[in-house]
C-alpha cells in the first residue's frame, strides 16, 4: 500500500473536471455532495477551485487544464500520486489529445506503470479498461456530471446533479 498524500484518511473522493466558472452549478454541487472526504479537480477550474473548496469545506487538489495560465496556484498538467493503493495519474488530458482518442494517455500510463488515470477535457463521462490500465473521466461539472470514487474498492459511481 502507498500513502494517500492528497486526502489522508479519505474513503471516498469526488472527481470533477471542467467547471468553467459556472457558479450556479458549483453551488448545486456543493449542496448535493455527500459522503466525500476530498475533491480532485481535473482542470479548467480557475477561479472555481478556491470557491468550491470553501463552499464544500473539504480538502481539494487541482491540476491545470488548458484554460489555466502557466502561472498561479495550480499543479502541473499531470501528477502521479497514490490513494492508499495503486498509483494514479491526475491530468486534464489535453496534453495527450484525449479529444481525438485515448491511445496517447493510455500508453503514457503504461510507461509510467500507473494502473489508474483520472482525466477530463472531453466533457464526456467515460471509463476504459485495457491491459491493467483504467481510465476514468467524470464528465464536465459545468454540465452537472461528476464521479464518486471509493478508494478501498476502486468503485466508480457517476453522478448527475438534479435540475
């Protein structure tokens, strides 16, 4: 087992991406989110990240998306880490051209010996499993979609915010 460096003690994290400054959707997400002990935001989230962290009151970790500037409080475009188990890669996905297919990101994960990848950018909720690599996209929070990920079991539950 590896140490959970971003969300110590968390059992469930909410994985979101592409909120694109939609405050109404951020407020709905903050009201409806239950059971998560952390939020992983996969980019296109400035200045949403601070607002969302404050509204939800739980730890949040972000990676830079394609609309964020190269400077500021964001992490690099992709980050390898661990959630009390296998290593994972958190990225926005644009550097691996995920809108035109997942091969580049998949091969990057294989080379990094990383069995779990969270990515965004496409705004489409998706899961792909291939040769021991699992790619998960929560969809776009701007469109009311997100993912709850249970760390101990690897269970992924896609959610949609109520209208």
